């Protein structure tokens, strides 16, 4: 029997809507949260809660927990993805508009391609790939450039904060390395269990570093406004749990190339929401830089067979 023919189309549309629009909106939700709560602590609250829920669900449904060599793999990926990548993203969004953060993180497919060339050795550097990589680099350069001549050409919009942009580039690089390593490391067969364990471990790591940085004394729950708490619950349930569920479901029912299209829809959603809801600037610099990055992503993902990343 052909199960594809009997699968309701609305389920596919809802799942794509979640990974397109919910994941794209998480960048603005992060900005709202870090305006009220120290960044690493806010990230720790998100991923510890989401990790407990996903890991607990996996245990309740009799999925096998990580064991033996799988735990070191889980901890390594948790360090790269949640502590470094997400930790830097939450920290950077205190300095960089949420839409621009999404655009810079959209360079992950470019770093993924480099990881496949250097680490996995499953891809060769072709002329098309080289041009796509250079286009992505050019887009980030436009966003960061402090050249007076370029600034005159692109209008009065200020360049992106350098420290925030560098943090985001490091975050994108770490995610790409983690994604490449995930194909080689021993991990639980269940994607739900693997993701829940990584999120939980990453949330604990973020909490430890947050406490070490002295963020806890600066956190006063009674002084945090309602919008920040709403953003946190949105990130936990919509961004992490619903987004992850939709992503895994789509990977089992649609081609990886189609699923990977979220990589260039998310930044567009994030830029629009940041502009409409957060009053973030949307000048020529942002538009040109974003177009360069998105053209690079489209070119790279169209020549790849697997989706490059997970959600913010």
C-alpha cells in the first residue's frame, strides 16, 4: 500500500509552516528574552526545560537511553551546538538585530559544505561551490563593513556590531562541525532520544557557564516582564518541541532537499518580524547583505542531498 498517497496533505503543510515560520520567528523571541534575562541563563532555561520534556517523552515511550560510547558523543555535540552555537547566538542578540543574526547564521550551509570537504571528504570544491561560498562571505562582509565608501553606497545604516557578528560566525562554524561529526559519532538510533539528551546536556552546560559568569545574581524573576516569559515558553514549546517534531516528521516523509529549504526561508521571516515588531533597521545594507547570503544558501542547498541544520 502506498502510504504517501494516503497521508493528509494538510499535515505536510502544517509541518512546513512550523519549520518555516515558527523557526524563523524564534530569532525575534530570543531578542525579546535577552533584553530582560541574562543571555546564557535564558538559553539554559529554554534548553533545560525542552530537553527534560523531550528526553522524558523518549524514556516514557521506551526509547533506549544513550549508553557506552554514545554519551561522550552526546556531550560533545551538546557542547558544540547548545553551549557554543546557541550560547553565542543568545549573547550576540544583545548586540545584533534578530533579523541580521538569522541572516549571518544562514551561512551554516556554506560552513557545512566546507566541513564535508575537510572533515568528511564527501564533497569536492567545484567552481559553483566556490562562487556560492564567496557570495555568502561577501554578504556578511557587506553587513559588517565599516568602509566609508561602501557606507555611502549602502546608505546611512550602521554596520553590524563586530563582536556580535564574529560570535555568530563562530556559532555557525561550530554547528557545521557538529553536523559533520554527528554523521561519524556513535549516537542513539532514536532521533528523539538523541535530540532530547543533547538538549538536556546542553542546557545544563549553559546553566553552569551562566552561573560561572555571574549571571544568576543579576536575574530577578519578579522584575522580568511578561513578554520575556511568553518568549521563553514560545521558544520551549513552539521553537524546540513543535519545531523539532515537525522537522523529524518531514525528514521521514519528504526529500531532504525540500526540508532543507527552511535554511533560506527562516532569515526572511526573521528580518520581516524584526522590522515590523522590533523596529529593526531595514536599509540597503541589510537587503544587499541578506540577498548575497540567501543566494549563496540557495545555490549550496540545491546541490546538497541533506538538510544542513536544525532550528534556533
